[in-house]
């Protein structure tokens, strides 16, 4: 039987990160993955990630995937693809189906980084062709460049539902509505806002009654639910759609760990192994990292993987206890900062009334997907001054700070705590470079100039749709809710390598529309 | 392991529901009604229901319906899903051809 220092199951963000760290220390790890390509879900992620520099914020997910693969190659990590691990045994033996053979391997340490699978909900007609998981939609669009449908209804307003809705719009699909049985939007407000201003209506406290169609989906009926999630008669709404996308959470794929006999916990977040701070399960030498040990973002999975990799190397004698402490300390602090803010694990299920700064939270954002006009003015990123200046519509404490490094003039401050809301210093001179606009992963920064021309203001917005409008194009300005508010003329379109495909679109609107116009439609 | 006393728990009569014909396990084509009836027939654990109805034993190995079945059983027993013993995980973790499995000679 072939023996390895470390066997990693799953070549996603957690697994690859762990293997890289272990290989850096001199170990010879192998990574098995059942898919034909490595990277897990990273290559479907075309949006910019949150966090700070150390978490690779404002870099798009697939680019992080590319870098991870390069790093794995550089350190000689062996990645075996189309290799399905079918069994994991407490003696740290794995059985792997490779080709038409079952092979046995033994590892001094095993890391399960098997990720998660999508949850499903049942409703009448849920098995019809046209009802798909949000992950499938992402695979079709972002890996295979196939539109999942023409007109889509999304169920679920967590980050997956919000991000995939935006990507559907980018792919050219129409998103008929975003629906969630919960009374509040589950994901980041900034993700909701960028979908909302494109004109997608949100239906909270609603869920699907029926997927209609004989052979495949041709429509869907949703209805409002009461606080016991029972349909309220008379609240039915129908949409003609050909696709229903379901994004109702993920479940850890922890079956291998359960089979090995690791102590498991049945939590509201899924069936997960009990792990110590280094990711070691109840069985000595069997570790878990990433979504399999608790559902989080890819950024957290990569750090968890690195902590496990370092810990495994230390346990095998490749690092001294001091070296381990030093490396793990830095990684743990990076992980800790990602787990702060309103969406931190400890805040799950809680209804927060105020931001960390003591500012009342936008209720409209949670109920309808956008911050109302009379709410936005209370946040420190919303300022008024003569000349061009940033307006930052960032209203929730999420761990993210690239905007403060982006401004060459120091107009934007977040401070030490990366979940703080950005503050705009009106005393500093904004030169209108737009670096902040492009750096914001949440597309929440706009440049406003209320004195652009006599009677007109200019609004510069992040724009990630193709084909790009051109200077001189005319169209309609939409407000935060996606409602048409006035005519608009494109006065500038800027694209630069540093913007990384977030184009800066500047439109000219009547002066009194400066605080309203947030999107442009041809 | 479920105790004999738990098996004697009175859960009331099986009352048909309008969506009893809805497929829950699409791989093995098991409906919500069949799962509910199995509970009323005395199968209180996921393991028993799985052996009896084959839900969760098809191509996706319960990846899609596992949580749904658990929810239905828990509701029928009027307990929280977390109180139900999870289904046992066994190798092979993914469906595979018997021919390949049969050739597995172990450690060679």
C-alpha cells in the first residue's frame, strides 16, 4: 500500500491551501479530487472577494484559484484528479476509485476538505426540468458560458442567491424576482443593493407554491407566508419564467468523517465533525477544514486549510512548536478578523438594530433589498461637498477595507477594525480617480459631482455589464430600488487594468437626481 | 441507538396531506406520503426508513433528500430534526460499478 505524509481529500480552497502549507514545510502531500479540474468552487466565483489585503480582498475568486494552483505546483503538491475517495477508515487509510480500480493509500495524516452540497426545498413541481440549484447556474454560466435560462426566479437571499442573481443579470438573463421565506435578506446588503438597483424586485416572507409547466418549467407561483411559514391565501403572485434557481443554503459533506468514526455534531448548520482549534477531529491525525467543518466563505476556508496544513506539519515534526505557534498565530488573527461584524458566526440568527457605530440599521435594506433615501444620509460614507467626491453606501459592518487603501488622497478611513463603516473626510481633496469605486467588492461607492454643469450633476458608478455603454449614449437613470427616475447621458466610460473589469460609468443627470440615480439603463 | 420505549411513543393517526404525492427522493422515486406512512408503520429512524423505502440510496446517495427526509420524519414524530439519529455513513461513499468494487483486492 502506498503511504503518504499527508492525504488531502478535496482540491478546493481549503484542501489546496493545507497541502501547500504542508509541502512548504517539506512534507509530501497528495490531494485527491473527484472532479476533472481542481479548485473546487473557486473557478465559478467571478466576483471580487471581501476582506483586507491579507485575505486577498478585491481579487476575483477565479484569480485566487489560479494563484492557488500555481502555488501548489511550485511546492510540488501532487494533485490526482478524477479520483473519488470512497472510504475513510480510522487507521488513516483511504480507498480511492481511480479509473476502474479501487486503490488503497495510507496517510500519516488525513485532511478532509470535502466541502458542501446544496440544500433543496420541495414544492409542487420541484422535480421539473428548469428547477436548478444556484451552483448549477454558476457552473453553466461561469465555467461553460451557457445561459441557464432566459427568465429566472431566484429562491434564497443569502449571499449565494444574491451573488448568483447578479451573475445571471451579467450573463444576460432576466431575473424576475428574488424570493425568500425569511422576513429579512440573509446576505450582505451591498450584494442585495446591486441586484435591486438593476430593477429586480425582492419578495421577503414569500416562498414558492408551485413550479408550473407540463414538460418543463414555464412559470412559477409564489405566495406570502406567515410567521409559521404557512401560505397566506390571496397573496399568490405569478411569474412567467423558464428557470427557478434554488439557493437555500449548503450542507457539509461530512460523510467520510462520519464513516471513519470521528465524533460528529448535529448543528443547525449541518452535520459536522467536532474539531479542535487546529482542525483535528476526535481521531488523532484526521483533520477537517473548510465548509465540511462549518459553512463559511472561501476566504475563511483557505485560512482554515493553512492552519491545518501547518498543524499537520508540526505534528509530524516538520516544524518546531515555536514555528507552529508563530505561523498559526498570524493565520488565526487573519481568520478572526474575517469572523467579525454583523455576519459573524456568533450573530447568526440575531436581529441587530444598530451598527457597531450605534447607527440604526436600514430596515428597508433587509425588507426590500435597498437602502431608502431617507435612511442613507445617516451613514458616515454619505457626504455632501462642493466638487467631485465619493459617496459610500456601505451600511453594514462587514469585514472589508480595500477602499481605504485605494484612495491616494486619504479621503476614506475605516481604521484598525476592518468591519467599521467607511468614513469620508470632506476636508481632503478628492481627485475623482475612481480607484475607490473599482476597489469596492460590494459595488457600493459612487462619485458624485453636484456642480458638473449648470443644472446637472454627474454620478459615477461601478459598471460590470457588457457591452459597455459609450460616451454620448442616452438612457434612463434608475434609483436604488431600480425605479426609472430620469433621463441620463453617458459622459464618460473608464476602464483600466487596475480596475480589474469594474468599469467606471459616469452619467449626467438633473442636479436634484444626484442622490437618487444609482444605475444606468439603455 | 433508539430504545424500545421510544418505539412505543404514540404519534397519532396517519392523516393524509394534500402534498403526500410529492416526490422527495427523486433518485429512488419515494414520495412524502410513503415516508410519513413508514413512520406510522413504526419506523422511527432514518436508517430503518432508508432500508424500507430506499430513499437516499440512489445515485445521489441522499445528497439532495437526506435533510428533507429527516425533516419529514422529525415533523411526524413531533421532535427536532437534531434529535433524530443520522443515517449511518458507509463506503463506498459514491455510487460505483459492482465490477470495480468486486475487484478491490484490498491492500495489494
